[in-house]
C-alpha cells in the first residue's frame, strides 16, 4: 500500500475522532464538574440539616449528584436522617427485656421517648431479640450492636435505625448484662410486666447448687423477686466497693462526732450505723421480702438443709427502667406550638 493510500485510509478515522472529541470531553468535564460541586460547604449544610455523619452526607450527595433536597430524601429512605435527628432526644421510657435459659440469662434496657412505644409490637420484638442476643455478649454493647439481627442480613444497630424511622421516636439500647452457672440455675424475675419477658424492672440471681431442682427453682424465683424489690448492691459485704464503704464510714463518723460524745461511744455509733448500711445494700444482710423477718443469709442456711446440698448465690443483676437518666421537664403546650411552626 502506497503512502498516499495509507493517508486516505486513516483520514476518516482521524476526522471521526476530532468530530466526537467535543462530546467526549464535554461528558468528562460535566462529570468532573458535578463531583467538584460537592464541596465541603455542601456536605456541612446537609449535615446541619439532617444531623447525619459527614461520610454518610458525602455519600448521599454523590448518590444524588449534589442535589441537597434529593440527598435529604435519600438519607430518609435509608433511615439515617430520622435516626440521627432524634438521637439527641432524651429516651427514658421503654422496656427492660429478659431472656433466660436454665443455666444462663441476660437482661437489657432499651429506651424510647414515651411509654406508648413500650406497647408497640415491633418495639417489643426488638427488645426480646436483643435480650436473646445479649446472652452471647454480656455487657459488651459494641459487640451487641454489631451482631446479626435475626438472620435479616443487617445488624442490631441498623434494625434500631429502621425502627426509629418507622416509629418516629429516639430508641436506644442503653445497657445489657448476664449471668451463668456451671451447676444450679440462673433465676429471673420481671416486675410490672407488659408482656412475657418484658417489663420495668428485671432481676437475675445465679444460684450454684446440686440440690433438689424443683426446690432450687422455687428458691431462685423468690430470691429474684427479692433482688427486684430490695435492690441490693452486692451479695456479701466483701463484694462491696472498698471506696464506697470508706466514704460511708467517713460520713457516719462526721455525723457521730457532731454529737459531742466520747470517742469510744462514737466508734460504737459508727459501727452500729454501718451495720444498718449493710442491711440496706448487701443481699445476705437484708431482710427477706417474702416473709419480712428472716435475713437472707438464714434463708440460704435453711435451703442447704431443705435441698440436700450446698447453696451459694454467685451473682446478682438488676435493671430498673430509666434509673440514672436525667429526665427533661417538658412543657406540653410549648411542644405542641413547636410542632405547628
């Protein structure tokens, strides 16, 4: 092929390339321009509008080609905007959930903003499922939130976000705990139950024993009821935090010294008041609520005889709904007015 023929062959291809160039480079420029439009300021604006994290805002804007309103809708569809917007609200209602097997049990506290949500079937299902999962992770909330939720393909945290979007209230898995024994039982009790395994106070008692199973179950249930009602801080005096005991002793001594009595009398006053303190916070020193007169330690001594084997309380757990949460005083009229704006 001659050089002239080769030039004639390539000419159409070169002309075609330059003819299409404006379209090709225009498309590239348009794509680059749309990416450039997603500025830090735009991401910040979306974050302030929805309360969602920076990375999720950036992803939403990329998914919607930088359209702010469309990005808000995209986040809402993912359940992210609704969840984050409500995350700052105080959630002190909800349910305490309990899941028990013979030798292990777990309790969780899942909070909502209002008591109405505690009667919602979807919310109750969430609490039950979370309680059953807590059996495997104890007090590790981070692990619990990352666990697969009932073979749905998403995590517990993602399920919570979806439920927030559905119900319209802030929902928070606040805490979880559990107990287990090698021999004996973990007894459980739910107070003010709204449904099986769900209520406002949950208690667990681990009882190590090889005694009569039926009698042990009855004893365990009564002890769990007692823990729910009396709220002991520890099983025995030895399990109390030393710093808490020293602090209590210091307060009692200061009170006794203000009486102006002799030092030896003050010492006796302090020890007497400290015994009273133990009776309030130590399980074995408390009066058994079932009969209102026997010390729990004596109940255990009698159980050893009745069950035909050793009996030892190896652990207690108690959750009361909303305890320790600072509740906001709300102005109902102001809330209604705010909703109308």
